[in-house]
């Protein structure tokens, strides 16, 4: 019998970034759709949200 499973992993790209880059807990991190000032922020961690950086903002706005 074949089985199908569905797994919902919230913010998987952010989790992969944090694991791969060894970003210390408590430091802000974000995933953007492109490395360009007009790129959109897709996911942010708790530390970034605490600084006012939100998903949907432009990359330039997050840097400022």
C-alpha cells in the first residue's frame, strides 16, 4: 500500500539559513527574495522582528 505524507515546516528557508550560516541565537536574520535593495524580505527570525523588521518589507528598509 502506498502512503502519502504532508509536512508543514514553517519558514523552512529561514531555518536552513540559520543552520547553514551558524547564526547565533539572538542575532537578527532574514531571508530575501533577491540580494538587491528592492528585494522583498520573505522570512525573519524573532530577533529581527524585535527590531521592527517584518516580512514584506523591502530589503533596503530592513537594513535601515
